[in-house]
C-alpha cells in the first residue's frame, strides 16, 4: 500500500476526500462496472478493469455509460473504443444497455437486463485497441448505455476509467449512418518478460521448473478452521476465495511418509483444477549431518521410486523449511549451517539419482532480519544446481511500521537496510537467476487497526507487479491458533476474518495479474 494509505489506515482516520472532477467531455465514459454471477451482492464500480465473460466458473457482464452532448438515435453512427489488456481469444458481444443502474451499487442480483444485440467482434486476448462502428443505439437522459458480454466460455479484460495509466473506454458520435468495418485495430506493445499478466495465453508458457512467464501463482496451506479435515479445508478455502488454488501445500515429517498420496493426487488431477502439489519434508530423529552421511538413504530411495511411479506432473519440494532457528553452530551438533547445506544437497541428489525427475526444488527460508545478519547465514545455501526456487515465509502482523506493513514492506522487511536489505532484495541480488516465492505468508486481522487488512489487499496487486522476481504466493489461512489451542504469533490470517477484508481479498484475486498464470497452465 502507499505510504499515505497505510498511514491513514493505521491512524484509524476516515477516507480521504475525493478530488474535484472536471465536467465530462462529449463521448467520455462516466460510469463502468461489471457483475459476477458467483458474487450476487458484490459491486465492482471502483475496479481498475472491466471483466467480461467466464473465468473460474463465474460469468461477468459489463455495463458502460458515456456522456453525450446530443441525443443518440438509431440512425446515429457510434464508434466505440476499448483497450483490451488481457483474457482469451473469442467473441465479444455489444448490446444496447439499460439506463437504470448505478456504478456504485450494480451487482449480479440487481443488474438490469441488456437490450438488443448490436454487433459481435473478435478479440485476440492480447493487448489491443478495438474501434467498433455501431448503429442502432439510443441514448437515455443519463447518457449512452452499453452492455458487453461473452457467451463463448472465454474472458476479456478491459481498462476501466479508474485505471489511471490505462486507456479508458470512449465513444465518438456522428449523425451520418455511414458503414464501418468494426474490426479490431491491434496495437503492438513491447513484451514484458517480467510477467505483467497482459499477454495472451499462447504467449504465457510455464517453464520446466514451473515459472510462469505471465502473472503469478496463488496457492494455499489451508488450515482446518472448523474441525474439518485438511483436505476439506483446502476445498473450503477455495470456496471462500471463489477460485481454485494454483498450488496446494502439504507438510510431511519423518522417514516413512510416501508422497504424493492418493488424496493429494486426486486434488492435483481434479477436472478443471490442475493444482500444483507443494511438499515440505523434514526428517525426524536425525540431525542434518546424519542425513547427509546417508542415514536416511533407504527411505529416500524408496520415496524417489514412489515419486517416479506416482508423480506424473511437476511438483514443488522444500526441505526442512524455516531452518534458520534450528541452526546450532556448536562443534559436533550436526546442525550447523554447513550441515544443513550438505543435508539439502544430499537429499536432492539421492532423490534425483533414483528417479524423482518431476520435483522442482525450493530453498525455503524464514527470511527475517535477525537470521540474515548472522555470520553463518550464507553458508546455508546448498548450491544453484540443487535449488530451483528461493522462498521466504513472511507475515504481516505485530506493530507498524516494520511488522504491520504492506506487501512491499513485508517481503523486504528491515530496520537497517545497510546491514540487511530485506529478503526479496537479498535473494534478487545474491541469486539473480532464481525465481522467488512466498511459501507461507499471511495478513493478520488486528482490532487496533480495523482497516489495515482490507487496505493491504487493495494495494497488493499493484505492488506485486513491481516485484518481478516473485512468481508464487502460497497463503497460510489460519484462525491464529494451533490445533492444541496455542496462540500463533502471526495472528488471525484467515481471509474471511472480516467482511471488508474478505471483499478486498476477493477483489485482489479477481485481477488479471493474479489469473494470467493459471489461465496459461489450464490451457
């Protein structure tokens, strides 16, 4: 979130006054929004995009209103201009719009019915500007109203009037009824290999180590909230989120667990889901040094053979995540930083040598400053050849300005940038070729700062696009207590902790940047 927004939130102040608006020019858009079929009472009037069509099981219908100096009749020629910033190829429908709707309150439950179909045009799904010649429209007292639909199972995302750096919809009107082509005029734009989420699915491949070239993965370690199983908790979290997860995170302990298991494979292969499995394995009863010396090799070889037989798709694997607080630099402990590096390297090499060729390795740090400043911190790293991704587990909780902060502050948390630049900056500088993820993270609901959590979600999407190394987010959804009833220091991270927090979270997930990787992978 911006500094101003964060300061406003933490101070508990009211909303900032809206700036004065200039009178609209002829043909300028004065209102735009869209309905979402799965969110009957949710309004999208303040969104920076207009979404049209189907995505993750929800259908969207867009409503646009334009200022007109003169009355538009059926004989008037109208040129509609739209800037497409993502989606899938298909057919966009333009219809006469009703006049009885408001940008601030239109929802799926109260959306009025569209009028006659005027034209259907092709959209490519890439960045493009459409110039569409229309006739047959009639304006109302409040302006010219248009509805956009897709009924072909695809989705189109359009810059709205709220997107400050975008190209807002507009119309040009003339009285002459001269024919127009109505065809798209595609605008070539430079590619952005940092993953801005605005390319077509065809231009957004996923690499061999599961790095999306567009957007970002979003997954979860969904904790049971009401006594349900861990498996049901994942499904319940997806229902709350109103979308399937890209990544499902599981935790394995000891030298007997075989994974993936049947239940996890069912979630991976579920129709329309295509979840990526993510495992963290930690040995029990052995030091890192003992594992590195081969004491767990019998188990690791069996695990590798099980993975070879059952893991038909790529999956993530981290080893003894958040290892920093287990380091013991005393001689003979078997738990030094160098012991960890040897442990990690040995496990990966044994698994690979015995057939586990579908695993994508993750070096999963805690990532906080007190460990990053330790003299042994750099010795933990086992080598680029056995590490595919680098991860940290940050949480937004505690007190501002260091701990209770926005997305950018959370991933680069520091009290002294000279001694510790923040984890994201450290990893990007130290290992520039490695993609990064948040393997666990969450946002606390703190009653002392009632608007903080919703404000975090409102600004996170934009900030993530300024953190191009981050390619995956795996959320820790929890009530803030362990199964035994102990309070967790990271707070109440469940996304439905308050209604305004949940609404902001769902809006965050609905943005193009958060869906581009998933759409590419599903394709």
